[in-house]
C-alpha cells in the first residue's frame, strides 16, 4: 500500500527546486525573536567566505562581508521598545527573511533544577498554563549540552515562541513568572532565554579561562584541554589525579587502592545479580545511603578476545561513575539514567581473568549501577559480546568525602555548560541575568563566593560590563536542627548574600521562607517570580523600591544591654511571626562554638542575649540547611540568612 505514495514522492522530487540553503542568520535571530532595546543591535551569521552580505532591519540597511571563516556581523543603532519588525539578509543568491521581531528586554535565566523546573510542576499548574498566553513574552530554551571547547552554535535547533499554553507548559516557571510580574510595571516585550540544567555545578557554567584564573584547578583543566584531541591520554591523567585524591584523603589506610586487580577484597559483600539502586537491595546500611560505593567483578577472555578492540558497556550509573579495567581508568561520566560505553585501550585486556571496577557517587535518592545483569558487557569489534555475568561484589565508603569530578562531565565538569550553552549565545543583547543555582555546590560552600564572582565577571565580559545579575538565595531544605550546626547550604547562602551586596548592579532574592523541608524543588515559583521582579525594578530599573530584598543586616555590636543587630531596607519596623520575638539567631565564638540567643525587637534593631558564658565573635541568623526563620518587616518581607562579625560599635552606611 506504500508503493503509490513512494512513487508520488519520487515524481514530485524530480520537479522540486534545489534544497534550501543553510540559514544566513545565527539561530538566535528568527521569527518572534526579541532584541534588546535602547542599545546598539548586533546581528551575525554565516555565509560563504568573502561574500558581500546585505542586512535590512526595519527601514535601515547595513552592508558587510563574510570573513575567511564565513562569519559576518552587522551593527544597527539602538532603538526603543516596539515592533513587529522584519529582518532580511542577502548573500549572493541566498535570502533569509525573519518576521515578527520585537525590541524589548532580554533576560538570561540560568542555573540548575530550580531554574529549570517547568510551569507544569509549579503551584496551580493547570490554571497557570491555561492563562499563560501573552504574545509580548517570547520564550527560547537553549538545548542541554556540554562541550569540551566553546561552541558557536547550539547542539540542537532552537526557536522563539510567544507565550501560550503549549510553549509555557515546559518553560522555566521562575523565569516565566518573573517576566509576567515585571510586565505589570515595565510594559515592554520580554525575551526569556532559559539555559539551565538540573544538578549542575557553578564550575560547569564558567569558562575554562576564568576557572584557571581562580587557581587550584590547573591539573583538571589541563586534562580537559587534552581530552578533545587525545581522550585516552586525558583519561590517564585524570585517573592519576583521582587516585591520588583517594589515597591522600583523611583517614585513608596505607595502600588502599580498590581499583587494582590485586586489591584486598576482604570486607566486600555480594551484590544482587541484577544490581540496580542499592537502596532497594534490602541492606539496612544502604537504605538511605548517599555517597561512594565500589563495585568489582571479573571476566575471563580468550587470547583472541583479549587481542580485539573492545568497548565496556555498563548500565546507567546514578549519578557519577569512574571505571577501571585491570587497574586503568577507561571512563568517567555524570549522567543519571545514561548508560556508559567506554573504549578499552589496546593492549589492556589479557587472556584469562580481567578485573572491572566501578566507583559510583550518588548524592540524592536512588543511586547505583543499573541492571539487568546483561547490561554490563564487553563488546568486541567483530560484533560479539561477552556479558559480565560473574558475581559482583561491593564496598561502601561512607567517610570518603566528595570525590573530584572528571572535568569533561557535562553538568558537573569545568566550563562544559559554558561551552555548550552560554558560548553559543555570542554577544546577544541582554537586559540582565537571573541565577538560581548552588544546591550542587553545598559540599564546598566556602569556595562558592569566589566561584560566583568569577561567573558574574565571565558573563559580563561576554554580554556587557555592567550587566545586572539577580541571584536567588537558596531556599530552605531539610528538617530544622535541634542545636546550632554547621551547614554547607548556609555557607552558599552567605556567599550569595555577600557577592550580591558588594556590587551595585547585583541583587539578592531571599527565598528561605518559601522552601520545602521535604522537597528540594519548592513549587511556589509564583512568589519567587514576584520577588525577582521586585529586585529587578530596584537594581535594573532604578526604582526607589522600599525593602527590595527584605531587611538587610548592616552591623552587629556589643552594647550595654546586650548584642544589637541593625538592619537596613526595612519597611516600617521589624516584626516577628509566630512568637513575640524572632527565632533563629545564634552567637558564636572564635572557635565557632555557637549557641541560640534570645531575641527581642527594637524598631529596626534586634537585641540578643546569650544563654551561657560565651565570648561571642559573630552573629548568625537562620544558619542551617532548613532553618525556621521568623524575622520580617511590617510589609511581610523576610530577612535572609547571614553571618556577621561583631564590631566595637554600630556601623552606619
């Protein structure tokens, strides 16, 4: 029944025109695009080398020429908000026309899963999706992609889409609700670019050059630079780096090297035949285990098999693995749900017994190496496949700490998401950037301030020297502690607060009160959008917004009646919810021994009294993964978490 259809297609093809040529414009410039108002407009694309290129935007024309690499650029004078405009590009006989282009404000919305979380997973999703139509809000999603080198184009096709139930459903809820709220006071078209990846670390979003300037990452960056041209050599270098970390970690036994074929296997346990999430093995110690777990098995090969080119196939590893064959690293990837296929270097396999060792790092929910049993195998160049069907054994390492990650891993590598998702944006005009990330860096919270400064400077070099940045401070997650404790989440929040406060073109959005103790992805993205818009009105548009980010700590000092903490940006006076006075304040000494303090309100100050003899050096507020925070102002704006040193007397701004 398909023959007539096939014949018709061939007949039509005989009379069809030549296939369309590649677009002249970069994919960012297409139907429904939003270009940044009130700033010179830069357009670019690709044509044949040396060909004259004529660009018409609205009623203006610019003539340019493609370079030796085929790239061309055209610059137009700034225009106010408006549209629609038509954009036409001609190069020889090739013409591309783009319709419905608007001038407005363009926002880059980036980070990890809380920025990526779509409208359909936020509160009141059905009603929000049904009412999401707004042709003045345009949405573009950057395809998720990591790359070892900076890319000029996206990894997959992109398109601008006017906001509608179909387009808004899967778009970033935080970004969409921000634009919707902001348009109530800034009535211009909004172009929203979503570039986010769940589980990503800030280092992946920062260029390699910027990371190298921070120091301490040279060896990993050297391996990354080598990976594109010589992956085997880069793997060997990275394997040595990882193994040195393992043997040098605190408390490591002398000679501990589980990847070696002759490693001591005492203390190892039998794993289920089909492997799968270790939380489901029925082993009490693994029921809620997050951390490192080693796997080991053996496979016997013939001399002919050992001499062949081979690929090691593994089931999906959740989240990150590093894998050895006969003591040599053959691969390392981040990717929950992604199967592994690692090339085995020639000469590594041996006739007889061969050892395969896999180390898996999991930080959240289910972890481990997925089954079924036949998912793990060696595939040879003649098409044959030997399943690793010998018993697997395992060993948990709960005290090992957080291992280094291979620098080429997409979401957790070094510069990989910058290369694959930010670099392709070129110098596209922007009004500002929204950043919601940090959960994946809470294991190294003390380093986050330097990382965030580097990312801000990095992106400003690309998109504009004074580009405003709105930073979402991490929401609360986890049960409140019963006593003062150290917290990587709190360290990241403090880094976000300090980095935003030091720069007049940056703003902080406090979300500690709209988190969820049981869900790392709090669904109330509508309130987040309102707070982002409020911060943008103040930081980006210069509106005299009172308490744009809620009460902001100014100073703390030892007074005659106790320790006083003063706040700025307070709407009216300070207020507490659920009690006469606020809770969550701590006094800490030089050794970081801390105690909860009793707090009373006094206008725009809080008076603290300690409960035992302690020589306080600093004040902390809401210092935990998931603290209870009750300090607000009379307008209901929450005060965010902070840590501040005591001074001799009050400090005024």
